[in-house]
C-alpha cells in the first residue's frame, strides 16, 4: 500500500509540474507597458521584473514601469 500511495503522489506532482511549465512557457517576452525585452535566461533580470496573473493571462512589468 505504501508503494502504491508513493507512486500516486509522484504521478500527481509530475502532472502539476507539467502544468506549471506549460503556463510559464506562455509568459510574454516583453514588458506589457513599454515593450522592453525580457530575457528568461538572465537570472539577474528575472529577480527585478514583476509578474501579474489575471485569470489565465500573465502580465510582465519591467523595473522602469513599476
């Protein structure tokens, strides 16, 4: 029983991770206010930008537009 529950929990968490990855891949590539480019691979930039979630859509805001 313990193995079955662990396997079920792992499957559920894998599906949740896939859903999050799918949503994150649909992030815009620029600021929604001014159009400044957003680089997902530059970790110093990622910490400064703000992400707003409205329903199923994301809005990125650069540090200049805050």
